[in-house]
């Protein structure tokens, strides 16, 4: 699908967070005062990502309530073990709600032993890749310690989308870009031990980069370990700007422009 919105976004800092979880219980207490405060601090757009049917429904409600919030609905690999029998039609119903712009967060996570079996994860991931292609929607992909199988499925289904919190090598990044995918970089690039993410940040083409948090997780330095929120992207983007040797504004602008393009968003302030 081609984006019909090509105007340059105004304003600074103009932070676009392409990956957030404001449905998390860590925001339960203060969500409806906290979220509007972020819009005052220059956050101009957020994609909230569901991880199961109920958080995807919560995401659709957030979209209805807040103009800068758009949504993704999907079954996260950690939740892929026992989805309800009718999950595919239920998910499709949510995806047809207003402002739902992507299938996500979906993918593979082989990091935790207690996660669903690999075959089960692959089956649920593949079903959602087919659904995304059928609906003409991009995907938001989670890949943790599962690079080989993730790339196999992306090669097979060739969806539009982003590999979020990208943790693969520069070579894998290049292949993902060749497949037409975007690369999401978050707080991990600021961590002291970051080596590969820094190389990826250096090499990723600016027109393929998405800015993101994965909040409330993955807070960038100097907030590492604290509750993360979308305004902290200035620290992540600042680090990427330093790595690439370009101004911060250029990274933030790329984050807005690429998100608008990938998710076919209307203009946001
Ligand atoms: Ni996430």
C-alpha cells in the first residue's frame, strides 16, 4: 500500500514512538493523566502494541480516546501457547476497528524456557503474517534469540513491516532492509555493553529506521531500569544521531516520516 501522505511533519522535537505498551499494569495508576502530559512534551505519535486479545482491545480503546495514538493488534509469542479457539476471527475484528494500523506484536521468542514450544510459536506467527497480508497491513515483529526462524518466515511471507528492538547482526539488518522491512531501534543502543546495536545503528539507512521505546521496558541510559515512556526517545535518538554523525532533529524526523509511510498514517501535529 502506498502512503498518500508525503508532507513534511512540522515542529520539534516531534517524537514518534512506533512501539509502546501503555496497556501495561505499570501505567495503570496514572495512564490518563500521564499520557496527555507526554503530548505536551513533544510526543506527536504513538503506536500501542497489543500482546493478546485483551490488550489489543485495550489498544483500540486508547486509539479512540487519544488522537496521537494508533494501534497494533496481535498475539505475542509469549502468549501464543493457548489462544482462544476463535482467536483469528477475533483478532481480525479488532484490526478492522478505527486507527488499527498493524498486526503486532507478533514473532518468535526463544529466550525463555517457559515460552510456548517453538512449533506453536511459528504456527501462530505464520497465521498472523497471512492475516496481515490478507488485510494489507504491516506487521510489528518481535525476534528474540530466534533470528534464523524469524528470517525464514519473513522471507516466505514477505510482509510489510518492522523488526522491532532489532537485535540481529548488520548482515541480517541488510537482508531485512532488502526484503523491504524497517528496523526499530530503542533503548538498547544506549546501553554500555551495546556493540552490535551500535553497528546496526551506524549502518541502517535513515529511510529504514523507526524510533521506538517498547515502554514501560527498555528505558535508555540515563533511565535504565526505570519505567520507560515515549518522551525518553530523545535519549535514544540522540545516541543514534551521535553514532551516525547527524543532528538529533534528523533522526526524529526520519522516525516520523518512516512511521507515517509504513503505517499509512494521516498527518499528526
Ligand atoms: Ni513490545
